[in-house]
C-alpha cells in the first residue's frame, strides 16, 4: 500500500525535478549545519574531557576572580592571590602540595618573526617539577624541563617549536620573550591541547622580573593528599580563604575548582554556544519546512485533477492525506539525508582544517543516533509541513476536481 | 421481477451560486437493472453529467434517494462512499482522465490498490485487461505516448479493474474521431456484455445512441422519454 503510494508520489516528484530539488535546499542546509555543529561539539566535549582527565582528579585549581577562565587564561579581575594565600592553602587539611603559577600572554620573537604565546612562569624546585610532570600537559619530549638554577632558560610546547615560526625551533636555540633572550632547553611532547602545545615555560623568578609581577600568582594548582576527598578539601580551601578575606559565602573574589568542575564548566560553555548555533540552524530547517508546505500546496493545486481521479477510482480521503504527507515527508527526508552526508563531510573538513592549525583535539563525533535522529526529524518536518496541503487535497470536491481541464 | 442495480427516487440537484439557483436535476426517478445497456441522451446542459455523477456516487443529490444494489447510500459517509465507488463502479470519461505520470499498466492497477489487492494479482489482472482492450504492447507506456483511442482503451481497462457492478461512460467518444469513436463504443459494449456489466453511456450524439436497447432522454434536468427496444415507455 505505502509502496504503491510511493510510486505515485515519486513519479510526480520526478516530473517536477527542479522544483523538488530547490525545495529541499532549506532542510538540506539546516541539517548540514546541525549535523556538523553537533558532531564537532560532541567531539570537542569528548576531547576536552579526555584532556582534563590527564590532569588527574586529585587536583584543585585556585584562581583570582569569580570565574575560572582556563588553566592559562587571563583573569579579568583586580582580586589577587599571593604567597599569603599559598601558605593558607598549604595548611588546609588534606592539602599535600600547592604550586603557584604566573601566566601571561607575551611577545615571542624567533628569527625575524614575532608571535604571541602564553608564557607560564613556574617554580623549578624538584617537588613542583615532579607534580607538573604527573600532569599530561607537561611531558618533556626532547631535552629537559627547566630546573633549579635556570634563569633565562625555557621549555616550549610542541607546536610552538614545530609550527609557530617559519623555521623550526630547535634545542639550544635562543628565543626572544618580551625583549629578553631565553635558551630553549626542552621541547614538550604533543599534548593535543592547543593551549599547552603553544606555550612557553620559564622559571618563576625570571618571569616575575620580566613581567614586573613581584608577588601575585595567576593560579594555584593544589594536589590533594591520598585518601582525602578533593571536594571536601576544595570546600575547606574556599572557607579558609573566605574567612581570611572577610567575605560572605557566594561573594568570593577567587574561585576554587575541581578538575571535574573544570571539565563540566568548559562543557557547559560549549553546550551553550552549540545550542545557540543549532538554534540558528533550526531556523533554516523551519524555513525549509515552509518551503515544503508551499511546494506541496502547489503540487496539490496542480494535481487537483489527479486527486479527483484517485477519488473516482476509490481512494478515501485518508489515502489522499497519506499520499501528500508522504510527498512532503520525502522532500524532508531527502533534504535530511543529503544534509547528513554534507554535514559529515563538513565536520570532517573542519576536523582536518583544525588539525592543520594544530588543534587536533577537535574530532567530529558522529553517532548513529544523531544520523537516525536527523533523518526522522527531517521526515517529520516535511510531513508536518504537508499536513495542511494534504487536508486541502482530501477535502476537494470530486466532480469539480475531475472536471478540471 | 428483477431487482434494480440503481434506483433514483425523486432526485433533485440544485446548484446555488451567489443567489442564483441552477436546477440541474428536477425530480428524477429511474431504475437501472443488472445487465442493462443504457444510453442517456439530451442536449448540452440538460443535466446528463450531473445525473451520471449522482448515480456514480461522485456527487450527492440535493434531495431524494440514491439506491445502489438495494442499499440506500444517500446517508453513507465519505469513506463508505469511496469504498462502494471503488468496488462497484467503473468510470470512463471524455477526457480519459489517466494519471499522466503512471504507465498504462499502473493506471489500470490504480483502482485495485485502493481495494488492497496484492501487487502480483494486480499486475496479472492489469495485463489481462490491457490484453482484452488490445493494448498488450502498450503496457509500460505513459499516457502521453499513446493516441486518444489507446488512452480510452486504457481507461476502459481501468473501469473494469475491480469487476464493478456498473460502468459509467460520460461522452467516451467526445475527444475521438468518428472511426475511433465507433471502435471504442464497440469495445465498451462488447466487454460489458462479455463480463455481464451494467453499462450507462452519456452522450448528446443521437447517432452513437443508434442501436442501443435502452435510452433515457433528458431535457432541462427532467427525464422526458424512456425507450426500450424502440418502444417508448415514459413520456412527458
Ligand atoms: N458545479 C456547478 N455549479 C453550477 N452549475 C452547474 C455546475 N455543474 C453543472 N451546472 C449546471 O447544471 C446544468 C447541467 O449540467 P451538466 O454538466 O449535467 O450538463 P450536461 O448535460 O452534461 O451537458 P454537456 O452535454 O455539455 O456535458 C447546466 O446548466 C450547468 O451549467
Ligand atoms: Mg456533460
């Protein structure tokens, strides 16, 4: 039965090829965008989760300001954290170790080229080096990490060494950071995080002099003692700092985050962006649906006589409705199917382009659910758009319809 | 006494358009018996098509009763009517009225689809019917690849597809040259007789009505004369 309707519908669509193709464009574009956005967004979330899991769940991040801006992001706040806070935190129960980092965006010159990169000024004592070593972002591939006694030495990220400048930066090369020459003593392993792979690490004392920051920190990385619950420790740190600063709960001018929160925080920001973009793409799908409705109305008008004939040979109103719902649904479905294909290609293209730019954490994640969901949704939008035209078709007076020339 | 296949009782059809009333049928009563070969004749605008549409369940009377096969179908719902129409009635129109995007064989299959007849059975029946109308070589052709006479043959095959009680033909030769028209008339009467169908032909052409055993003449929406085998039964 449905197969027979399909034949009738398909033969009609074939006859109006150009119009049918134009009609599916709206849905096609919308679904393309949605598929690309969702698969890239999901891929990004997965990648970020994986990246941060390399930090380990026993870490707590303390930074100035009410909002966490990312491990090496700049803080838009006048609030500060300094050695006094570091000592406070070190004395909180369950804290094993606190590292203070200073991070700045800085001008890096190599050869004739000048670029901007994140510079992380980190302590060089063996405890700090050991802790940073345990974090997947800071694994040295070639050479060594900066160590005690180093002054104008740096270890640099993988992509910064390989791709940032026309000439590759080699071990023992000198790079110019904010007018000061540093010798490269180590090149990090590729971490997959674009931020860390394009970063320079220098000793903290040198960094303080260079940037003119005598006592503040950009962030603390806190390691929690084995057996302590990071969530409880984080809460204790918060309370201690709040008391010290005479602040009410909820009014903190600093933030204390668990690794897990950082992941979900980044995830939330991504989802919001993703939802906004998908919302825009959905408008295209709605416009596509209106296009289908319009085309189906035209088709109903053009096929008036045929509708009369179908009724004359025994088609019930129900059959007529189904036929035009199928017609509209197919327009949606074909648009959706092409959209899925095109969206997949687009997502893969973005993935490749991003990888070329060094951001190879971006992987398109296409699930069967996403594909099937898109197809069902497209068919649904099409069929829904066909409801009014289909009802119009079914209500047609047979004698009038059949008397059309 | 024979039971009528179709019986109209005091049927009126009045079209109302912007205050103007057109009475297309005025108090029409008639009986059509199984196996009848009837010709409805009358001048243009006399209400022949309207009468056929009501008898063929394509339209409802404004007043009066329409009885098909002993059932009063005046009160049937739309979908009940559609079922009865699909099963018991076949149409041949002046304009052929084939679906242009479907082949000859698919057009013949169409009425069977709505009776839920399985695909292979439909194909067999369509092939057989197209064979009977002499079109076995045109099965896979689209209507616009066929001559008018060939198209009307497809329409005849389609009208017979569900083995209906009655076949209605509204000016079936109106779009054909006289030679082809005669062939189509012959084919229609021959097939109806062979399959024992009741056949109602509408025409305003008295020549075509020659030799048809029963004639209903209408004028201004009223039956003015009924003739059977040359004998006039009713006159007004
Ligand atoms: N939908 C309609 N609305 C208004 N008037 C109509 C409608 N259909 C038919 N009529 C009128 O009803 C009358 C009978 O029309 P009908 O088509 O039955 O005539 P006919 O005998 O078939 O004519 P012809 O030989 O030209 O086909 C005519 O006066 C016609 O104008
Ligand atoms: Mg007529």
